[in-house]
C-alpha cells in the first residue's frame, strides 16, 4: 500500500513539473488573473523573535524562538497586469521563551511568552509578466495585529510570574513568492518578513524590576512561510 501511494505521489509530482516547467507547457487557468476580485486562503508557519534595546550596558536577554502556525483568508483586488492590492486577515500562534540575566535561581528568570495574534495585513503585490504557468512577485505593506495573549489587563506582573505585552502591534512587511498555475487552482508559496514599529513591553510596577527595568524597547520581528490556495 505504501509503495502504491508513493507511486501515485511521484506521478502527480512529475505531472505538475511537466505542466509548470516543461518546454511547451499547457497553459492552466489562462484567464484567472483577469478577475477584478479573487479570493483564497493560506496555511503556513511562522518564526517569531524579539529585538531588544537596553537602557544600560548589561547582559542580553536570550530569546529562544519556536516554529508557530498561520492560517487565514485572502482578498485580492487587481489594479492592472502587474499590481494587486491584497488583504490577508489571519491567525498566527507562536511561543517565545525568554531567559533574563542576573538571577541566582535560573527558573526565576525564565518566561514563556505565548502569543495568539489576529493579523490584519494590507499589502501591495508587484508581479512580473507570467511565463507559462509561473509568475514571481514581490510584496510589501503594513499591518496591525491584536495579541489575544498580551495579559495587558492583568494587575500582576513579573514578580507574580506574569509577563505583559501591548495589546496592539503595528508592523511593516516585505516578501517574495511565486504563483504556480495548476490545472484546477493557483498555488503560491511565499516568504515574508514582519517587523514591529512599536515597543510592545508593558513594564512592571517596580522601575528597577530585574525583568523590565533595563529594557529600552522590545519589538517583534519574524518570518512567515505561507502556502496560498486560490
């Protein structure tokens, strides 16, 4: 059974390769990009980090990033042959583990920062001319995100093991990808960087807090690898 499934997968892969990259491919979805408005969805992965700036010279806060998950919808407005405007609302889930310096007991300086973002990107897509069944593109824009796990309303802080972040964050985004026109749908892998404009850290009540007292700013940055289906 496994051999049969592998054979089917191999045949499918070879067929897709011939359609996309063959010398004289059959043109799929020839009129797809002539639609004024089109819709789709995406699934993908994220890798979030923090960029810290400090008030005084001190040991850095160590960030251990993990791979998270993205899911969302796409609304695409065609402006002309080369430019589109896209709205891509979605959810992203991730976790970052922070290790703060200067703690005698290591566990006291560890914080698990779990984040669930509702992400609202507004993007401009610049595409090259279509060649056969492929079309590379660049994308850039701005976004805002609501962090459902921010703990911003908590009256407790790090002294009670509660790490707090801003509820809303603004980003700029840049990326690239390639549209692949298959027989029944358009498939698009893309890679995008997201970079926060604003400081997201909510300080502890104690101005000399060993967790937040020396932090000048804390900004999210990350990478998205998304797979879009339209």
